[in-house]
């Protein structure tokens, strides 16, 4: 009996030691008093975007097929192994916009996210090829039926398709090729901003009849010969295909951009503030998803609820790297993994915000999968400065879900398991985006 008690005491002691080493409590301290908050606010105040202007806007576009030659793991929902067939090919798309002596390359991938490891490889490939762009603005469609192979680390291997250097090199090389091809097609363009209301096609994932951002926001680039290219965002998650689907697919954004080729020579869909937003497709079968895409396309063929021509050919580019709070990956309401454990599991988040101002249209990229519930307030701030606002996610960094603070205690999967930086990450993000808008010209 004494021996058994001794063994139990050792086990208990070991478990307590592990708990103390690996776990800590959630930090509920007021954010405005914290160093990370003050440092990030100061960084915004000191941000000095580069500015250029020319006689006309220049734009060109291209796409390159990046469908793997051999099946690789799908990423999205849960680990489900390699895809069994190619439902639709995957592409990297490039849109290069310039004015004066600056060029910005918008890159888009039919992937779940643009992981920091992939973003760094792409930027290195563009530099190696001596392609003259000043900023790479990463976007993704957030399809949950896209390829993996670009996420290193323990969690990448366990849940997100792992890391295959051949896949990363292929994506990087073809991204550089797409940017180069887009540059070669550049011509002077007129640019229009358009906005469509589509509340019947998206819903709040957390709260029935809860607040949503229902708008499609679009830029249309028209060349001298009448050829048109478009960049647009929407908030509905690309989760129409379910977790049992074993084909490689871009989900509804793929079919929507294909439908739009009836009116445009090039169409790029970038996931907007998709956090907490779900699609309202008529079903989950492939034919239902095609119908959903056609419905959105038909809506965008109607007159926009708002249209604005970009007149000033002024291009402003900037990148903000905020200081983040300690990682807060919760295992219960008030217990979290210690930050060093989280960092070891998930690796570099590369959290940052890219700012691109095209005349009076301000574009902000987010490393957080940010909720559209913030958008109304931000758009009102932008409108007060006569700015059109476009916010995108998946910019080559990833720091989890960003939802309003009042949802932090809810049991929603995204608000709990995917909310990685504490109870005030929503208000922290709100502060950053609000101040970036206020800092715009």
C-alpha cells in the first residue's frame, strides 16, 4: 500500500509540474494599459507610407495554373488525406497596379490561408527574379477544399496538410511568373469602385439574425481597348462543399470568378472579413454551389448601389507590424497554454497589416480572420474622409479569429479554439484598423 501511495504521489507531482510548466491563466488586464497596445498605437502614429503619382493608372493581370501533378493533402475542416480527384484546377492570380514610380502586386491563391512560410518564399522568388514591385499584397479565397503542403510546424503536420518544399517552391516560382506576366500586360486604365448589397446570400455563423457585413466591394480596371479586369471581396466563407468532399476545388469563389469572365477578361476574388460569416447556398451538392455562384454573378450584373470613379492617380503603400499580446490558446474558460508552448506548436504568425491607397480607395489587409461585424463602424469612419474601404484577410500572416470582445466567452468554435490572442483581441484590432483609416489621406 505504501508503495502504491508513493507511486501516486510521484504521478501527482509530475502532473502538477507539467501543469505549472505548460499552463497559465488568461490575462484579463485592461489592454490600453499594456505595452503591446501602446507600442502598436505609437507604430501607427509613426507609420510613413510611401507615396507616388503619375499621369495615369497602370494595371495588368495574369493567372498561372498551380494544380499539383500528384494528389496532396486537402486543407480545411479536418485532416482528410490527399484529394482523390481534381474538381477544378487551382490558380495563382496576379494583378499589378502602378502610378508614378511605385507598383503593388496583388496575389491571390485558392488556398485556406497564405501561410507566412509560403509568403516569404514567394517574396524571395519575386526578388530573385528582379521583378520591380514595391509591395506584395497577399490574398486568398479561403476555400476549405484546397491543397496543403505549405504549413510547417507541429500543428501544420497534424492538422493542415504539412509542409512539402516542392509544393512551396512550385507555388513561389509560379507566383513570380504570374507577377511578371501581369507586368508585361500593363496598360493605362480607368478605375471604378463599386458596391453591391447581398444580404440574402450570407448569414452570421454565431447568432441567428445577428449582424453581418452583406456587401460585395469591387474595383474595376478598364484598359484603353475596353478590356476589363476586376478585384472584389465578399464575406461568405468558402465552405459550401462539405468535409466529406474529397476533390480539389476552389468552392464557390472559383465558379463565381468563372461566371464573371462573361463580362471581364480577369476576375480575382479575395476573402473579405469572413470571420463569423457563412454562405447561404441552396445546398451543398456541387450543382447547388454553381447555382449560388450564378446568383452572386447575376446580382453583380445589376446596377451597383454605389459607384465611384477613382480620379486621383496617387498610390500610397505602407506596412504596419504591431506588437501582439501574449498568445492565449485556451483549454478552459480561464486556463491557457503558456505562450512558448503555443509558439512551438504554431510557429511564426507574421502578424501585419498592409495598406494600399488607390486614389480615394483604401485597402487594408489583415493577418487575422476578422469578423465582418466590425465593418459598419470602420466604413463610416472611412466615409467621413471620403474614402472607399476594402478590407481583406489572409495576407501572408495568420493570427486566428478576431471577433468583438463580447463573444470571447461564448462557446463558438471560432471564438474559443481559434481566438489566439486574448479577451481583448477584438478591441485591439478595432483600434488598429480605426487608426489606420484615420491616418489615410
